[in-house]
C-alpha cells in the first residue's frame, strides 16, 4: 500500500457493523448503533425510534428546546454509566458545518450519537534563510488517556460549540504551546481534513480545521497545561519520513501533516498515488458506505 | 445559494442522461453515451459492447497494443466526423492518476469516451511589503474557441500524456506568460481540484493540478502564443469579489481561485458554507451519481 495512504485508510476503515441514521427535523445529524437506540426507549418524549432510523421527537422545535431535552438525556445516560461522566461541554448537532447546528448535545454522549465533531490543528513551522521548512512537533504526555507518548501537531484540540474558532484557537495556542496572542493571531486557516471511523463509543465523524503558523526562528513552544511532554523542531523531510514510515504520530495528525506536505509542495504530483492521497484527505461529511441497519 | 458554491455546482451539474461505464481490463476508465457505444459496433475486434457496459476487447493486452487499436478507432471516428478532427495528442486512459494509465486515446475522441482529463493551472501572485496578496489574471483572447474574452488564471493548460508535469508546466509558463524557466521552477504544487460535468461531446471528468508561483513585484507576464489578450494585477480581495459576484472567469478557474483563497486564509472558516466549499473543490474521481444506462 502507498506508504502515506495507509493513514487515510486507518482514519477511515471499512465499516463492519450497521448504524441507524439519526435525524433532527428530517436532517441527518448522526449515526447510532441499534443497541444504543434500544436504550433510548426510556425517553419516549424525546425520541421516535423506528426500525430504520432514530428521530428527535417532532414536537421538540427550536435550538433551545431540543438542546434542553438532549441535556436531560445526556445526564441520565451518564448517570447510568451508558456514556462516560457528563462533561457539560456542548457539541454541535448539525447536518453540515458548525454554523448549521440544530441543537447541542453533551460531549460525553456525542460519540454515541455519532454526531460530527470539530477540532483545530495547527502546523507550527519555521522557514530557514534558505527557504527550507522546519516543523515543530509535540510529544504527548505519558499520562494522556489517548495516544500517550505519541507525536502530535504543535497545537491541536477539540472545538466546543460554545467557543468561536478564533477564541478556541487562541486559547489552545496559549495553553498547549505558550504562543503569545499577537503571534497566534497570525495563524492562517488553510482548509480542513475530514474522516470517519467506528470507535468503541460509536461512529466518529471528525472535521479538523487546519492552520499554518509561521514562527520566528527564535520562538520556542512551551506547554502550560501538562498535555505535552516536550517539543522538537525537525526539518520537514524528517517529519515526512516519520509520517511515511512509522506510526509515531497520533492517528489524525498524520492527515494534517500530509495536507501540509501537499500544500507546500513537499509531496509533489509525481508522488505515486498523489491523487488518491489529495482526495482522500477530505472524506464526504456523511460516509457513503453507512447502510441503515435493518432492525431498530 | 452560497455565492462561491454556485461555481462548484456549475462545474458539477446534476446528470440528466444515462452513461455506460467503459472498462479496460476490468478497471473503470470512462463513461460513454449509449448512442456513442452504438457507433463502436463497427470495431468488433476492439470493443465488447454489453447492455450495461462497454469493454475494451480482452485480447488487447498491454499499453501499446491497446493504444494502437484505440488510435485506429480515433482516426476512423474523426474521419467519419463523429469526433472533431484527429489531433495526434494522446490522452491517458486511467482508472486513477496519470501514473496508472492503461493506454492512451487521441484527445479528439477523449471526451466521447469520458476519460479523465488532466490540466495544470498556476496562480501567479505577488506579496506586498505589508504582506498583502495580489494576483495576476489573464484575459483570454477574443478569438479563443472556448470562453473568448473571459478571465483566466495567469497560466493554465491541458496536460498531454506524453509530457511530464514539470516539462508541460515550464512550457505553458513560457508560452502563456513569458515566465523565465528559473522563475517557473519556483512554482509550488499545492494540490488538485476535480469536477465532472456533461458537455456536448460526453462526460467531462477533469483533474486540475494547482500551483502557486510567488512573483517578484517587478515581474510582468507577457503572452507569446496569442491565447491571452492582456494581463492585470489585482488585490486578492478584488479577485475574490469577481469570483463571488460575477461569471467573468472561465468556469474552472473559479475553483482554482477559491482553492487559493482557502489555502491562503482569504476565505476563512467563518465563511458560511465553508465546509461544503472546501470539500466541494475535490469531487470523487468517479461521479457517484452516474448510474449505468439500462440499454446498450
């Protein structure tokens, strides 16, 4: 398999189980396991459970009423141990982008409902006097729940629905890498990568907003929230080699870096499989191989 | 409709007629109108025509034998006036990228066979002392067959299978905009845009390799092949406004420029419909709404 492309496969593995579409106001906003839908029968005034789909009850109209009902459900599910503990961090429930959200649901239950989740990843890079590119990488703290000790983008984090893209990015830049606000404001939004895969809790459908931040040669990132063990600055060719030949990076960071390599011409169109790679970075927002489950 | 997104729709309009898949060695390489497939019955040793697909005859093995047979067919089709006159310019017949070509077919017949075609578009831009971006645009000559007088990327051209990406880009840079080779070699490959639509001759499925070339402030493009009437340098915000509010650009140039605007953060993630726009620039290499025709 093409060495870079295996990361796209890893982030979008074939589905091997059925999911039920979840609709709010007729719009497809998520996918749930049939077994999870069964557990929602206790909330008969919130959900309509059909054989082929889960619907938010039609009488729940408007962002606030829907969100309030889902909040009660999320707290109850957390209390019963069906989901992880309630986090009080609202995630968008949306058929498209964040701006099209129809309501919110707590982060602890978001994965079970298979809603799209949004994150921001920032490539911190330095351009040498000769034009050569170097990239700052973080190594995740060993006590992190997910991917302890793995390599990571300089700044990366989830995006709560309550914060704007700008505010959340500035916050993550400060917390994760000690980037002063004036410098962080120079980050350039450069597009998105998207992928989806089955995880333990449900169908993960992620959209990562990507940013490039050119850093002064004397800047050194400094972690303040304990999430990063150390930072290192590597020539871009070395970063490419790590992505190509190893699994040292947290899974989705590989896609963010491949996107960087493509946009900066480090990976050029003569690379075998280039087209599949470029197109593979942006998977459709709804997986096309998700077939509605036969029974509810 | 979102002002930028209408260009993605225009380049990928809904299909309103059936097409038959064309396969070489079981791989899907093109789509043909059933009426065109009918006209291939005269070449019984080259094609197998089934009710639901067109196949290159199985006995034609290898790149050279396949290409030689298709060359004879293309010359005959041109002679009968079924296609435009033979051009002696081989186009790749491929299930994926150029590097996966199974054979070639003459450009004059390529559109009828619905093969993927490849092009290169270059964004020539200037960065002001204050970091502001300006872009060079061309206005197409009034005697051009397609889109006479329309705005165009500074350099843009089709990509014959016989030329490498590098050689063709240097050639187009020299011919279309008088870019010296040393400068043209600084062009950075930055990805692709892809789209497909029904045209008079058949299903067009285009992949455009995109390049950014930062130009010195004193550089002035100069056309040498008569294809461009004039060039102009505009602030990037003005270019964005032309794309957003008018149809002055040749159809596919809009997508190349939208991609530039996204990669350089001129269009930021708070733009309504940003996600659809980013994902819409790269359509799957095979249209998912192409349904095989019922009859051959």
